[in-house]
């Protein structure tokens, strides 16, 4: 009986580990680390997933800096194509086009101040048009 409950718990954990979110065109949305969103438009379904915090050199909370810094994240589209987008970044644009849609990075935040710079505590705000 304990073995049965253990198997059920593991299956439920695996099923809820990678949560999906429905994305509406032109409506900003947020994804946490490794979360996947699905956009249905014009009869096709596209997925977008936040897979990596590439760079975080912005000023941490409650610290005075002379340079605002920059941030970059990697997104995976349709489980294959990968794009890096950034905010105030000299090497990465804030948006890209893929399959007639424009993906724009609007913000990168964290679950709380203490988690600044920690990839799995990162939240990206995006918009798809």
C-alpha cells in the first residue's frame, strides 16, 4: 500500500513540475524558470519556455550603483528554437520574430529581493504579438 501511494505521489509530482500557461496574443504574461506557455493563433499552437538566465548584471535591490546594468534570458520556442533576449543589453535585442509573431521581453524580476540573480527564482514578463 505504501508503495502504491509513493508511485502516485511521484507521478503527481512529475505532472505538476512543468506547469503550462495559456498565452493570449498581445497580453503580457509571466513565466517562471522552466515554465512553458502555449499560444494558439491562426490554427497553430506555439510554445514558449524560459530556460536560462544568461546574464544578470543589473544593480541588486537596496544597493546604489553607478550603472544600471543589463539582463539577458534564453527562451525556447516549440521545444527546439532558442533565442536570447535582453533588457538594456548591448549584445541582445529585447525582441525577436518567429513564425509571424513578435516576442518581446518586458521585464525580469525575482520572487523576492533575497533571490536576486538566482535563476530558478527568476520571473520573465513577455508579450507575443
